[in-house]
């Protein structure tokens, strides 16, 4: 039975000048969320939704294209057709992350350092959270890998993360495994020998997990990932693979996505010259030999990923944009909402990432980095009398630590997780009112003092206690 979207105001505010199609796409996503993400359900026919959102067919179809691109829903034609809610997919998030990492120039080592933080945590958690069904799943997968029946080595990593019982950890492990593909030549295949070596490493990790040895499982996972990183370094392509900027959207042709990908490739090849004019709409239509409708669909995809932005009016055209974290945060937030991920589960991921960041800061801190930490503390103190300002500035030390650590992948994960935390902050029952800003400043000061004193154990202890305390403030 089809569920109908009812009239309701949009939840999201858009910046002035945002495109109407993007606004409508956000409203569709918000309305589907209010329905509870009913996968496989038709939420309205095209005529019904045109009336619901009060836009032209052209604008509506551009909006649907964006919704399809975000893997939220797809338009099905024919009898009984309409906008169908799709099952969650990590692909849309992987695309957004890949675009950002291409822009900031992240390298293989950066990706694997972030993977180590998450997958070591998953391997250490798995033995204590293992149940009998998990044991059967592990034994079946290891046996299938050993005979060559299963050739996707990522399945094992997803299974270990799933055994942790934390869907947020499972999601981020899967995400970074997909991002790793950026560093493989397109169309490359793993040899039988490589797959056999991977299967043997997986079997060793599985033995440690099944025997309940958390420390051994963690160490074997680290050795395995370090070997995988070595393998990729030796076969590194001359340049990283482009993110696909596409997804399975059913019946539609791929012309607009092909044009978006072509423009994206040209921007990357040119060194991502932010602010450069690529051409007017008319010039681009002629250059790529496409209709205005196709070009505008392609532009919407590029704008969604913050790759390029169309400006109207005199001197307008398509300009190269500077990617921020908004597209990544939006995509991650959708997955968090759809999977019903709880704050404690999200913080288990955040803790793994931030403790790894802290370890790197302790190992590499420079005088310049120490100055950056001091500046962040000063900014917090200056904002302590303004709750609205402190709501933003009070989280900055975590981002500054990630910046000082110098790993763009961990920095991206930290920024996204911190932003999600900030957007979901609400006082727990019995919490002081107003928020005790000075207490938060004192905690951050204590962490920085331990870092500057070179007391690794104390810095880790204070950071872990701080993150544990924050969970209660997130809804």
C-alpha cells in the first residue's frame, strides 16, 4: 500500500540563492524521514508530488534526480509507479567522502591510519560481543574464502564490525573500505595468491575472535591492514581514481551523470582551480553537445558534491567550487537517521577516531601545533559568556586536534562526528541550566596540559572521560 506524503513545512533552511530543485529534494528527504523510511513503499505519483510541492515538472524531476543520487528514493514508471523509497546505501556517502578526499589530496597512508583506528576497535570489541550465530557466520565465511568461493575480501571486515554490535562502527568500517578503492587502478583484480594470503590473514583474525582473545584479534587486524596498505602502495596508480558521482537509479539514462563525471575529471586534472569559470550555460551546452535539461541535471550533481556552482546573471556561469564537509555530513546524517543509530554507538566511533588523533598529536606535536591548541582554548574562554557562540566554539578543540594531527581522513571524520554531536545536543535530565561552559573549558584545558606535558596516559584518560561524559548530552 502506498504511503502518502502530507502537507508539512520543510525542516531545512537553505542559504539565499540555493536552487529550488535542491530545496525540493531536501523537503522530499525530510518528508520520507517523517514517514519512517518505509523501504519499497510508493510515497506518491508524479502528479501527486507535483501538487504537493507546487513546482514545475522540470524542477521536480531535477529534485528527484538529487533524491535518487542520495539513494533515498527512485522514480518508478508505469502502472502503480511513483516515488519509491529505496534501501539504505553506503555508496552515496562514499561518493561524497571520495570527492572531499580527492580535493584535499588524501593519500593511502591517511586512509589506512583511519581504518586502523576503527578496525582495531572492531576486532577488540568483537570477541566479547560474539554470539553463536556470529560464530557460525565467521566459520562459514572463512571456509568460503579458503576455497575461493568468496572473492570480496571486504566481506570479512564488514562481518567483524557487525559482530561488534555497533551499526555506526559497521557503517564507518564499510565506508572506509569503499574509499580504499580510490587507490586501486580502475578494473584491477586481485590475484589468486593475494586472495589466498588475505584469506589466511582473515582466518587468523577469526581464530582470535572465536577464542575470545581481544588483544590478539586487535594485533592480527593491525598486521593484516598494514600488509594491505603495503600491497596498495606497490600498485598505486599514477593518480587516484575519480569518485563515480553516480548510483543505481533505475530506468534513467546516464547522460547527465556522464557529463557531471566528465566535468569533474577535468576539474581534478586541472588541479581543482577554485573560482575558475568553466563556461556559461550556453558554452557548456555547446561544448558537451547536450540539452539545457541534461546540463542542468549534471550541474545539480556537481553542486550537490560542492564540485562546481552555477551563478546566474551577467558574468555568470559554472565556477569551480571548494568542497566543504556539508555534503559528507548530510550523507552521514541520513544514514544515522535511517539506521536508528544511537548516540552511544556514534560516540564509540568518535572515541576510536579521536583517541587515534590524540596518539598522533602526542607523537608529532610541533611548536606551531601547540600554539594552535592554545589559540583554540583562548577562543573558548572568550566565548564562555555567550551560550550561542560557545555552542559552536566549544567543540573546536576536537577539530583543532585533528587538524594538528595532519591526517585529512581522520580530520574529516572528526569534523563530521563533532558536527553531528553539536546538532543533536540536548541537556539530560537533571543537567545544570545554563550549560556549564566553564566546566567544559576546564576539561579541555586539562587535556591540553597533559598533551603539552607529554603525559600520554593522562591525556588519553582525560579525553576518554570527556567523550564518555558528552554522550549524555546528545539526543
